[in-house]
C-alpha cells in the first residue's frame, strides 16, 4: 500500500518537495490580511512584512476539517497516511489532526513531532527514509515515536521579545534579556521552548550554541540534519558555520540550510539561527 507523508507548514518544508508529501498551510494574519504560510506568503515576504510593520502578526492552527479533507483524499486514493505535526505543547494542530484521524482507523497515523520548524522537518525527512526502506504506515509511525526523542533543536535568537509577545516565555525572562542586550540560546525540550543560556553579543552566543551541541551525544550524520535562519539573509548563519567547522569537518561535504517561515518566525523574529539533528544513541 502506498504511503502519504502529511505535515503542516510549521515544519518549513519549501517546494519543490517529493510527490509523496502533502503540506497543509497554517494561517498568518497581519492586521486584516490573512495569508497561507508558504502558499501565498513566502518566507521572504513574511519577514519584509514583519520588519516593516508595527503590529505583531498572529498565527492560527489547522482545523480538523482541513485534516479530514486531506486524509480522506489520500485514503480514497489507496494510501496510508503518516501525519507528522507541530508539537502539541506549542499548537492545537496536533489535536485537530487526532480528531480527524478518528474517521480513518488503521489508515491514518498521527505523530506529535514534539518539535517545530527544522526540528519537525528532519522528522518528516526521517519518515521518508523509513518509507523508502519499505516500512508500512504503522511501522513508520512507531519508529518516529521512538526516534523523535533523539532530535535536538538548538537556536541562537536575537531577542526574546517575540517569544514573550507570543506567550512562549515569561515577561520577566524577556525583560532581563532586553536590559542586558544578551543573545539567548534556546532549545525545544519535551515539546516546549526552554532557555538554555544567555550571552552578551552574537559571537559569545555562537560559542554558547556550539557548546550546547557538544553537550549532546554527538550528531548522527546517518540521519537527517539541517541548519536554518530567520530574516532576510543568512550572514549570521554563514559566520556560525565557519566558527563551528570542527563540528562538521570530516563528517559531511556540505550542510543543508533552510529558512524559517511565518508560522514559527512570528514567535522568534528575525536574526535567529538554528541547528536540528538526531543525536547519537
């Protein structure tokens, strides 16, 4: 039976992508204008609007009806669906997918990625690897549930202000960061955003980011890994890659780079860089 990998636009998978993948867009609203993330709002357009505008945009979860429509189309086409979605602790999208999946027992499997943006995306890429190995839908979902615990997403932010406005960190934590002009290093742990440390200036922040990666069991280069950035250019990320060469040299020929779109960019803001990988077991 054919497999359909379905995900949401919070994973920041940009077209073109494999035909076995369906990406459902989340809504991003600027004032009275609502856009579909990645459909009629590119990543570049989002940051242009974010930087030029005064008001912070809002995001909306995907409704159960949208999932049901996509699930039904796949099932009627003879496919089994594995849906990899944004962390249940960051959005109600997972709950929407679970509600819709109840209509298709044994044909739709929903996996809470317990992650976001490129951390969610590498789990989608892992699902495709397992599909190519010949696993069926149930086996892919079960393997993803086990392996998602190995994912590390670590990021260096320009500010905590956007996370504060979105309710992802407390005002007191964000205020300290702003007063000291620090660069926070954050991670997604157990599906939630946590602050790992703070450093004065981007250079110290980059060093702290490298140290946090070194604290893990090491990068498993046999499974997907990805670097990403927010904003309109990747200058800061390229500097980080040069500074962290010891992490990659001798392991890989190149580093895949993605951009973080409107769904997560709304809560992170421009000027951030991130690394997502599976740690070694």
